[in-house]
């Protein structure tokens, strides 16, 4: 049975309450997502804290659990990237 916190994440994302990818894991623990996606805990933890390491497959798996489009998670992950300073 899927954890009910995925529905909570979906609700918060669709209402605009989550502004970056890391915020997803304030609602649902990394340990739950790691078990449901079969991504090793340490690997998932590292990738969440450096979103550049996430693969498209990771986004697809997590989005499927939340029942949203992967593109939404990608856009949240892009918000986690450091902003480049202009010249």
C-alpha cells in the first residue's frame, strides 16, 4: 500500500506550496521514497542534495509515486540549482 504522504505532497505541489525539490522530502521521508523506488538510500540522499545527479529515471519513478508529471519535479529541481552570477 502506497504511503498517504504522497497524496499530501501532490496537494502541496499543485497548490504551489512547494518551491523546490528538497521541500518534497520535508513531507515524505527519503527512507520511504528509497524503498518505493528501489534507489539505494545513500544514492538517493546524495542526489536529492545535489539535484544535478538525479537521472530522468529517478524523476519518472518519484513522479509516478506522487502521481504528477515528471516535468513538475524537474522544474522544482531546477529551482534548487545555484543561480549563476552574471558578468
